[in-house]
């Protein structure tokens, strides 16, 4: 396959997946912003989303103050933000148009109708009336795009590069979503208190009782935050099925990082990347294969205890750096070389 064709297919899939994941991140922030909390904490959540997306500087140049309405406008329909849903859906359509001969009619029509539907929603005010419903629509169109590709396209190199783009973008965005919620929670989370001392208040000072009350309140807030994270990646029911327990942050992290059977987990994404790389491997791709294999092995044999000991934020930052290096390697070995 020509590198230019592979490049268009790879980025078509990446942009479609990015639009979906941007909708997921905005949706979870919208949900958690409705929880009882201080204005500073609510702002920290939106600021964290911009920070982990590496967009805070661009946002502040144009909008200044961070608030829910400005961030959602910036992330949904601002043409100066190349990661906005508008720019992603438009880029996905343009990449699809450039390689229509490599796609089935159904795949092209799905991409085209998604862009036209987005324009219609923006002009009709549907986003302002019900942001949550709009985010669900974006997720649905992404699901439809992947389903049509799987159901109508030949299993050849075109499909391999589409999947490679999807898995790489999904790995990046799942890590960013987790890290964004750490920002919202002040960079840490509260684990359940086992309490080896007295039950009740007997023998405890008033200050000790107050501390326990604060811990209980923090754990309740954590529960709603992490429930929203699970719902944002369609994993709430999966969590209940796998762990059959209260929602604990360390278990949420384990599910979204290390479970190979969780579709959006980091390990599942790396398994998919490795599978596609093996199918398209060439004489130049040995180093990229090594990088992907090393990252896959770290996830496959890692434990959540090791990750927590290292620090979840530091772990995710390092993972994102490795995924960035992997993307550069894929571009160098298979696609149109990136400028600069």
C-alpha cells in the first residue's frame, strides 16, 4: 500500500476516535461538575482537562477565564483548536474523501453523514440545549463508523491501518481521561478506610471524629467521580461484573490499565497495536515493534500495586510519552513522514 494512502486511513481512524474520546472527557467533566463542590474544585476539573490535553495555553490566549461553557465551546466547535470535535470530524471526513477508492461506499457515506449531521446540530442549537445528548450522538457516530468498517471492508492493509490508528488514539485518550480526573481530585484519591481501632466514637476526640467525617465525605465524592469515569468509557456495568464490589479508585485504575478483556484498557489497546503492527511489518519497523512490545510487556506483567507505588500520575505521564514515541515510529516506518 502507498504510504500516503496508509497515512490517510490511519489519521481518518485517529480523528474519529479522538472526536469520540473528546466527547467522553467532556461528558465526564459535565457530570462531575454537577456534584456538590466548591467553585475552585469545579474549575480545577475543567483546567485539568485542558492541561492533560496540552491545550491550556491555547485556551487562555483566547478565552482567559476557565469555566464550563468556555471549555466546552473550545473543545467542541472552536476552529482554532485542532483537537476540537469540529476539527476532528472535519479532518476524518477529508482523510476519507482523499482515499475513497480504498473505502466501501457505506464507510464513506457514514463519514460524510457524520460531518453533515454535526454541522446541522451546531446550527440548530442542539449542543446548547442538551450537551449530554450531543456527546452521546458523537459517541454513537463513532461506534457506527467502526461498525460499518468492520462489516463492509475487506480484511487487508487498509483495515490494518484503520485499526492501528484507532488503538493508538484510544490508548492515548484513556490515559488522558484517567489523568484528567486525578487533576480534578487534586492529584490523589481516597482509599477505603479499614479502621483497626474502636467502632463508633467511643474513646475518640472530637477532632478525630471530624477527621473521620471528612474522610467519609471525601470517599463519597470519590465514588461519584470514579463512577462518572467508568460511565464515560462504558465500563460501569463491566466494573460491577468483574469486581462485584464498591467502586474503588485503585480497582478503576486496574480495570482501565491492566485488564486485557476491557476494550478501552491500555493493555487491550497495546495488544491491538501489536497485532496490527505484526500484520504490516516491514524491513524498517523493527525498532517500532520493539517499543510497542516493551510497552505491552510492562502492561501485561505489571500490577496495580506497583503502579500505585510509583504514583498513578507519573505512570500515566510516562505512558503518554511512550505512546507519543510509538506514534512517531509508526509515522516514520509506514506513513508520510511528519514535518519537523
